């Protein structure tokens, strides 16, 4: 499983969504269940399963699947302070 597929799976798991409901354009505004507790759950799952740790400023920015993918792409390129 590639990182994108894993991220989509983890978002669905954290938010209680079916795989069919999870797509790259999904944002926290689209999902009522994506509240602060679900957000922290999602961040924890991402950190655990992707082997990373997010900075506080990054955590606040992870409000969409696109933002999560962009953050992980920056990290893969070495464009972050972590």
C-alpha cells in the first residue's frame, strides 16, 4: 500500500467513514465528525502508521486530505524542519 492509499485509509478510520466516502478533496468542513478529538486521533494514527511526528504548526494545518498529502510530500523532499 502506498502512502496516499494509507493516508486515505487512516482518515476513514479516524473519522468513521466508509472507504467510498474518503477522497483527496475531503476537508474537515465536509465532515461533521472531524472535530478536535477526531483531528487528534487522526494525527496520532498518521504519526504511528507513517513513522513521523508533526510539529504543532503542522497539526493545525492538517485540515484536508490534500494538506496531509502536501505535508507528507514536503517531508519526503526534505522541505521541513522535522
